[in-house]
C-alpha cells in the first residue's frame, strides 16, 4: 500500500467510471462539455454538445486532439483547411495548429473529443 493510499480520504482505483446519469456537464465557449475521463495524466475525454448554429472560438495549444462525430454535421477548421464532418466521421490533428468547430446543422451536434497535452 502506498503512502497516498494510507492517507487518502477515498480509496483509489485502477480505473475511472462515468455513468451516463452521473455526468456533470458545464457550459463552455465550445458548447456543453461533459468530462468522461478521470484525473489520470495524458488523456482527456469529453462529450461535447455544440448547439445549432454555434461557432466556437479558434483555439491553439500544445498536444493533439481526436474528434469523433456522434451526430452532426459539424464544420471543423484546422489551419486553413475547412472540413465538414458527418455522423461517424473522425479527425485527428496536432492542436498547436489553430482550430475551431462550428455546428452547421439545425440540431445540436454531439462529439466525442479526446485530447492529449504534450
């Protein structure tokens, strides 16, 4: 047993589980974010809901991102490239390249977003 396990208020586990009904969503400039990953270093996974006709501000930061469109369409701008992704489409890119998303549909778009800081 490690020292941190001995003094921790809650037991630590080898995994992080998020049940659908237990998600804690919050508003952001990109839409509604519901974290899906725990506090493990390396990967961050979120369920992102982008309201209809919403454009997120451009972002640029270290790391990489992977987006999978659960329901779309969703416009993704990476550098000067403009991609329109439909349900089932995915894109992976270095996030030091300026990027943004825009819902080009009439209903909310839902995206699984996984990012890794470097």
